[in-house]
């Protein structure tokens, strides 16, 4: 049977690393997971309790396509609490994870063949989803002096219909401050391009609060999720905020593409938003792990790193150690029992000489992983 050209997307390499790690564990080995951006904590306790109560009282059928009104209102209130932004709940769209939001956003904003800029290094699924929708991803090679974030000069001559940014970013953890974010918004406005801000790691910041694009403009798509700060990766529930005149456009797409986000996950997500003490406890673990990584990775021989502003990743330049990050990651897994992600997922051009280390797991795992990495590098 034939395949479409749109289906020819690249594999998500980190998933291959996860599978190799799973097989090693199946064979009896103890693997330290620094490859996947998944909190080791589960959903907040009250989120699970709220769902248990709902399961006893409600059939949990379809919701309206835009999401449970109470959840949309609570998300809008969060923007007031976190950023002092007065947000109309009607602009909030609950989605099937941030992945569902990307599909809706790209479909609502762009026509087949449109060129959409994405920073490199960056989250690999941006590129693959754009390709699968018949759009043209345009990698913007970001510079270390700009902390691997796009700047307005990078957009010159690219003929973009849109720009996707992420702050804090995956894989680097770097953030755009208010001035940098505003400059990119102005630059896209000047060329008539759409601006999309991926804010999935908001809430996981260390020395400064992340800036939401909604502090600067109403004419943007802002995407977020309950996966990271709220520790609900497998629940597949996220949201996006769209301009007022785009709500009905997105609603029609959501009705047809998804019907709605999972009802059970929406119930749990609503309760999770009021679990601040537990969530801040998780953040304290990430902060401790971050410091361990910043101290321990250079001691293990991974010295070319930039301190992440947020998220739970360290992106390392390993060009002095390898020209094949995929083979190097496989060697680390085999010999050290530590799973790490090759940079090729995030940057097809420069990723052969970079690795991403995640510190989303328990502190004990991070300590053990750093010890194993140091021993591996000493014996290499």
C-alpha cells in the first residue's frame, strides 16, 4: 500500500534511546534515566483524588470541544496569579496535550507549503509535525552568544509565515527575557508572520520568572501543558490561548480532529492547579538536581555547558569528545548504564556533537548517574 510523502518524518531518537534502556532493564541492568523529559513524580495527590470522586459520580463522557468551562476559567485565573495578565477564559482552548495544540495551531494558522521558522536546537516534533501537515519547517541556526535562542536578525530573508519559539527551551533550558521576546514579536509582526510561543516549561524556573507572550501581545498563540510543572505527562492534557477572533476557527478544528481532550484528564488537571505546595516541592527537587548537574557534569568531563534558566535539561557541547553523538550515547548506555539523548534529535546539523542530559528524576538517581558518568569518562 502506498504512503504519503507527508508521512516520511524522522524518528524521535530519544524514544529509541528509551527502548534501548528498557531492553537493558529487561535483561536485569539498573539504568539511570537522563534521556527523557518526564518528571519522576506523578500527578498531584489531590488531582488523583478528584478524579476518583468524579469516576463514582459521573460517566465522564464528551466535554465541549474547547474544554470544561471551569478548567478554562481556572487556567485564565492562573495568568493573573503568575503574570498579572487579565485573560478572558473564552480565549483558552483545552487540548490533548501540547501535541494536540501544535496540530490545531499549525492547521489554523498556515496553508500547505507555508514556511515556519523554528530554532535549532529545538524540540524535534515541531519539525516533524509541520512536515506531516504539508508545511515547510525552516531551521534557524541559533548562536551560543544568544544562548541558543532566535533573534530578529535571524529572520531576514527567510520568507516566513510564522515563527515558533520556546522559553524555557528544550533542549537548552534557556529563556527569552521580556526585551528578547518583545523584539521577536515585533519582528514577526513586521513581516506579517504569526507568532507561536511554546511555554510548556513555565513554572520550572530557577532564578527569574519566565515571560509569557501574553504579557506583550494578544496577537499570538500561546501553548502550554500539564505535563511538566504539573507532572501529568501521560494524562495528555494541555491548553493554548489564542486571539479572540481565532477561537471559533480553532473550535471547529478541535471538534473535528479531537472532539475534546480526555474528560478524566481535564478533571484531574483542574484539581492539580490548586496543589501548589506539592508542585513547589517538586520544583525544589529540580533545583537541587540542577545544581548537582552544574557541579557534576564538568567533573565528569562535560565542561561545555550553559546553565539552564528553566526546564530540567542541560545541553552539552561534546565536540571535543565525539563527532557522533548517537554512537556516543549508545556507548554511555552500554558501559555506564546511563541513558542520555543525542543532540541529533534537536539539531540535524550540529547535533552530532551535542548531548542532552535530563535531571527530571529523583535526586538519588541524579547523584548515581553523575557518579557513573565520571567513572565512565575516567576509564575511556
